[in-house]
């Protein structure tokens, strides 16, 4: 084997495995690392499964962890190369405070944000969808609105129910503030008794969510990207 061939083989061995790095990023965080692997001015954020709170869920559950999402959102705000955020949701809901924490960060970003609900955006997934500047929902997707729930033992006292009421107010106020739905409509659908068997609440299908002002428009990935790119362009023209 010639010296040149041997050097070439050694160089190939030294090359980093970029494919494995991308796979590791997707497996760990459900996203592509903008800085190294994918050149784009848009950051893509996926919110899937259950929103995990301060207690770890069983390993068989698919979860979105706030300790992973919060640093990403801070990086979106700080990174000059990122011009906008696209949030893609397929979530069953989860921890109220963790969900609201993520939603508040999305709502207070200075850069244009768009959300897209695919499959489901249930429970605390609703404020996560409405937190963006503009929201889309797939025609086949659903969103479940229901009162605040708590698993495990609770104290059957008036203070417990007052705590539930105030926590629910936080969620309702946020949705009303970040969508075109008013509080009365939100509470009406949230406390409906004739829509779900043995449960309280309402299941809204794609178009129904837009009709009550919860979501802005029915659409898919292309619609969401086109809208976000136009918002980015408008912001650049203003500045």
C-alpha cells in the first residue's frame, strides 16, 4: 500500500461521525442542532407525549422535559442567526406548571413564532399552542379542553378546591390572553358535560378549534412555514 493511500485512510478514520451526532440530537431532544447540522434561520421545537413536571414519569412514557425545552428557548432568543420559532405539537398534556412555564417563554420571545398542532394538542397542550404569535391545526387533529385534574391523594377541604380554581384561572387567563377565544367560551367548553362519556370537557376537531377562536387557522407544515417566513420578512422590514 502506497504512503498516499495510507494517509488517506488515516484521514477518513479521523473524520467525525456527523450522522451519529445528528441521530443523538434527535433521540435526546427531538430536534436538530441548528449550529452544526442544519443551516436554517428557523428553530424547530417538538412537544410530544406527556409534559413532564417535577417528578419523572415511567420510562415507557414518551415525554417532553422542561429542563430540555427551556434552555432551547433561551438560545432561540439569544442566537442572532435564528429568526423565528416553529413549534410542532402532538401531546396528551401533562404537568400544568411545567406546561405554563414553557408556554410563557414562547409567548414572550421577541422573535416571530408559529405553532402547528398535529395529532393532538390536549389539555395543557392548548396554551402551548396558543402561546405562539400565530397557530395552525391539522384538519385531522384534536384538542381536549377539560378542568384541572390532580392524581393521587388530596385533602378534601375547601382550600383544596380553591387551589384548583385558582390554578385553572391561570390556564384560562393565559389561553384568553394568547388566543381569540374569550374566557366565557373557554369555560363553557371546559366544563361541558354532554361531549365526553364519564368525563367533563370537550373534544374539538381541527376546524372547530378555529371557529371558537382557539386556533388561528387550519393548515399543515407548508402553511406554517410560509406564515413564519412571511412574519420574519415583515419584522426585518420594520427594523
